[in-house]
């Protein structure tokens, strides 16, 4: 019986997506729970799995846009796995028949295998080092049409890591690009359709510019005290919590304190009403290969530094592997964006609608500053607060940013719990 594989509903307001990569091909036998393909939508990328075991027959190619509920493949569950259809095993030879193997029947050993242990040479491909692929690695291998067996793995037991396959993809791409340039010198540009996520980002940014009165105010903070406290506490913090103490948790804590002091920044305009949020769900912008996403740290005011660092690390991993869910990205009341990780010294962040404010962090730069009438070189960071001037006045915006600055300049003003 052929079972239809349909595009499932993956979130409110999402009506379509793109089949970015098939993890299984037509004719492959799939087991229940196997990843069939990755569906990329305007918000998240989701792996769609098989609900039944059987032989897969795909109906749409990679890169095609599909609607929610559309049939993209079938699974014939009447067909059994190849292992279940094994022919009868040959009878065992008598001991005297096994005494000597004819030279003609001996399996030749390839030159590349001669230096490897016999047990490893003869092992099936699925058990050899480096062949067990994580979902993220497998996706890159299939998208770039790589051969895992030809890539040297640097992970545990020779497993392939994401970095291994990205380097291999770059190397395989380079010669092809050179050939293309020589063969088609007249090709001055390429055209490709934007992904749903990139189209959504573009629409959101334009909408923010058109609907909000965005203004940005700036300040700077001295990172000396935070750096000193972080260095002093790092070993004990890591040993106790199993995660490193970063800078983002300090800024989330400082932001919560500032939002409590200037509540209007923690709200939004809805039609002719202003909605005041009395909770603190802080979005943390994360850059990925497919675009910028903003997972939300829930109830940040109630979480410890360790809890915040775990959430941030978890979201970063999910974002890189395309495993963020819709609920991870919705409902934030304020956003923090750290352009400093890319080297940005100063910028004007754009609001994340329908939020009223967004804090921009930047690169930590050693600069001369006046301290008690003397010039000293300190690790300084520029801060930027973009806000919706329809709801937030300049005085309130400046007060908010000064509060963040004060908490970073003197982290003892934060509720330290480590």
C-alpha cells in the first residue's frame, strides 16, 4: 500500500516551504523515523521523517517550493527491507573444504587499503570510522554531493565533523568555479531564488522601516570589570555548571534591569493600543548560513547566569543545525544583537517587529578614556539602542541605555549568582 508523504503544518502563518534537500532517494528503503527531507520555511528549517517503513518514491525535486498539505512522496509499506529478503544462506563448507582458499578467489586488496588492519578493511562501510554522519554533516554532504569516504575525519574515532565537510566542499567548489570562469567569461552575474527565510527577513526589515519611527541612541561601556569578574570566576563556573561563562549573560541581566527601570521599552504598539509586557522574554540574534534568526530566552529575569548560558549555547547549536522550532522564535519582548562577534565597531540595529526596542552590542576595543582626570587604555564597547519613537521618548531611551551601561561598568549592580 502506498502511503502519501505530505508537507505538515509546521507553524502558524506558514503556508509554504522549500524542499531544500532529500536525505533519501527514490527507490531507497526507509525505516520509521528516518529523515526523508529538510523543509525550509520563512522561519525555520525542519527535518521531515518517515511515518512508516517501506520503499520511498519522491515526487518533487530539491529546491521546489511546496504548499502545506501537498504530497511530495509516497512510501510503499508492502515492500520489505533488503535484509528481510535475503536468499537462503549457502551451506557451510566442511572443514576439509576450507583448508585452502584458491588463489583466484582471494579478494584483492586495494593499494589505499594495504596499510590498514584487515578487520577494518573488511568491515562494512557503515561500521568504518568516519561513516556515521550527524544530521548536519549529512545535509552538507548531500547538498554539496560529496563522497564521505574520500574525506579525512578529525572527530572522535575518525568521524566527520561539520568543519571537515565544509572544508571539503570549499575545495571541491574551487576548481569548478575556475573552470566555469574560463569557459564562460561573459557570465558577469548569476541569478538564484532567495530562500523563504531570506525573503521573510527582507519583508520584516522593510515592514519595520515603514511602520515604526526608528531612532537610535548611543553610549559606551567599560568592559574591564566584567572581563575581570569573568576571568576570575570562569574555572569554578565551568566546573560547577558544565558551561562557560560568556558576555551575553551579563548583557541579558543588564537588559532585564534596564527594562524594569524603564518599562515602556518592554512593550509594543498594537493598532491604537500600547501593550505593556510584564514578563521578560529576551530574543538573542544568531547568525546562520541561511540568515539571521532570533531565538527567545524565556523568563530571563528568573534565570541564573548558568541557565542563560545553557539556553544561549543550545539555541546556537540548534540554529547552526537548522533544528529551531517555531516556538523558539516567537513571543520575544526585546532583542539583543551582537555585531561585535563579526568585528562591527558601531551600527544602528533595526527593530524586530512588533517589539519597541533592540540593543546592539559591538566589538570590544582598547581605547584611551579619561578615568578620574587621567587617560587610561580600557576595553570599551559601543552600545546602540534602536527604539520606536512612537512609543518611547528620547529621555526614556537614554535612561534605558545608561542603566545598561551602569550595570556593565559595575556588574556588582547585577544579581550575581555564581
